[in-house]
C-alpha cells in the first residue's frame, strides 16, 4: 500500500487535471477531441452525426460504438466509423487558427437503442458518452426546445446546467431542438467555440448527450461556419432545412427563416407535409416568429402558415423574440381551438429577455406570455402533447396540453 498510494494519487491528479482541462473556458489547445456533439436530421432511429473539434492536425479520426459501456471499454462487439469530413473551421480567430471540425455520419442504428461511443483523433480518445436513438413506435418520449443563447454567457451556462438537470431527471427526453441565434456573430469562430464548450454542460454526469436538431438563426449569418459546426444539416450548404421523423406519429420539420422562404423551401415544406399527411403530430421549428410576442411577423408567414393550416401542423416552435410565449390555437388570423396551430417560443436560453406585448390577441388566455429565461419540454404521449416551460432555477413557468384530434 505504501508503494501504491503515491501512484494512486498521481493517477487521481492526472484524472482531475484532465477533467479540469475540459471545463468551458479552458485553453483551446488542450489535447484530444473536444466539443463532442451529436446531431439529428433525417431518420434519427437509424442515423446520427457525431461531430467534434481538435487542434491535432489532419487526422480525421473515428468513432467507436457499442451497445454498452463495458463492451466499449474492452473493445468487444464494437463498431468503428471513420470521420467522413474534416477541415479547418472557416471563421477567423487568432487563438483558434488550427481548430478543426470532424464529422462522422453513423447509419445502421436500431431505434430506441442506447449507443455508447467515444471519438478518437491522433490516438487520443474522448470520454465515453451515450445517446438514445429515436423510437420507431408510439412509446412516450420528449424533446427540449429553445433558442437564443447568444449574448449572456453566464446565463447561457446556467440554462445549460438546467438542461442537464432536466436530462438527468428525465430519461424520456431524447433530443434538444435549438431554434437558432446560438451566438452573436455566426462568422466568429471564437464565439462558436465558446458556445460549443458551454454546450458540454448539457451532457449528464454519466455521459448522456442530447442530440441537437439545429435551426439557423439570423445571427448565424450565411457563411459556412454554421454548416461546419452542424455537419451541413439538410445536405445543401446554407439551406439547412430538413424533416426529422422523431417517432411513428411525430414529424418535426426544421425550416430556415434566414433565406428565401418561398421557392424551393416552400416546395419542400409542402411536399413533406403532403407525404406525411397521415402522421398525427406534425411540428415545425424555425427562427423568426410568425406570431411574435414582441416583434412583427417574419416574412415566412405568407409562405408557410397557409401550409401549416392546410396540413394540420399542431405546434410551431419559434425563437428570436426573447420572450416566453404560448399562443392560442390559430388558423388563419383567428383563434380556432379545433384546427389551430399553437405557436410556442420564443428564445430564452441566454439572452436578455424583453417584455412581451401581452395585449396581442393570440397571447390572451388560454395563451400566455411573460419575460423569463426558459426552455420548453415537449412530451409526446397517448393523451397528446404536453408542453412545459422551465425557468433557469427549475421553476415551472407554464404548462399546457395539446389534445389529439
Ligand atoms: Fe434572432
């Protein structure tokens, strides 16, 4: 024991130092893969992108997967997927000039299955993490929804800790739909790096990661950096719209309010809603609100809202306004409890909150509005969709239920 104790202490110190180097705000040149995130776009039952960052040269690296942690540790029954994309991030930042992105698209997964994984670049492995694939059946599950995490870093970190607490308490929460405006200047690599570091706070103590379903906001700009962070969601550079079949009965369509909202994008929305006409729970997310709590409606209103109404969208997840709001069910420009769409939002993950214009007709009871940082829990079950707004201290700010039709 007298010999082993110093070795044990040295090993413990090494572990502590290694963990400390991964805290947000640590130097960007710490060795090893960093800022590991999982991204869902199409087919989250079978497919996910694992993305990470390094400063270790042009080794693209790889992901190792297993169905349990011991298998991953022992190297038995593991699968290796090489990163398909790797390059230097486009943004300029003196201290991060060699920071690289790595993207590994993983296919062939099974639904409702917990995937244990780690990433390796330059012979250095990340910590072991895990996430659960989306269900293919009608079992209950939930997602988090929120946006606008750009300006107040301390509040962003506090909200991320709240997201972590929710993920820890709620294993049914599978993913995190971010509504855009991650940072102030989407062309600034330093700001993205800080956001990605802060995003690690959402990961639970036992390594559970919430896959991100990303939305482009106006502060992301049109440059390539967004697509390098999120692995070009939707496939085409700077388009970033796609459909995510979250479960047998749930479709989430992510739209991009920061580019042309008619033309190809409107056609995509119409075709996707048509193709999924029989899916009972159709949701959309996009950045600029169509029924805002404080601003004027986004230009997408005339192009998208008629399709939401025509095809029975039930819930629209909006951001950008920096208020908490839930509208009455809306069809056209009137309340319609039977056929209306509820618009939830709108951006409270780390930006100063505004005072909503609470007298607007669509914010009247049973709708609501207030000024509060928040994240929405959107839970799907046999009784419909239960939505719940949670504040930074865990307080319940609002709750409502959207019944089946
Ligand atoms: Fe915005």
